[in-house]
C-alpha cells in the first residue's frame, strides 16, 4: 500500500509587485503587500 501526500499551496502570490532582492532581504518579504513593520507593544513604546 502506497501513501501519497500532496501539498497544495501557492508558492508565490500571482501579480503582486515585488521589492528588489536587496530591499526584500531588509524587509523580510518579497512582496510589499505582505510587509508590516514591527512597532513593538505599547509597553515597549512607553519605555
């Protein structure tokens, strides 16, 4: 008996603009639509 596992997922979102490779490494994502800068928690910002 053979067990076949199929992984069905999208590797790259279609038709989204992309950062340059250097900018993508700095921001941590290739797509501007998926970039959300970390602003810390309220406690960290008040310190």
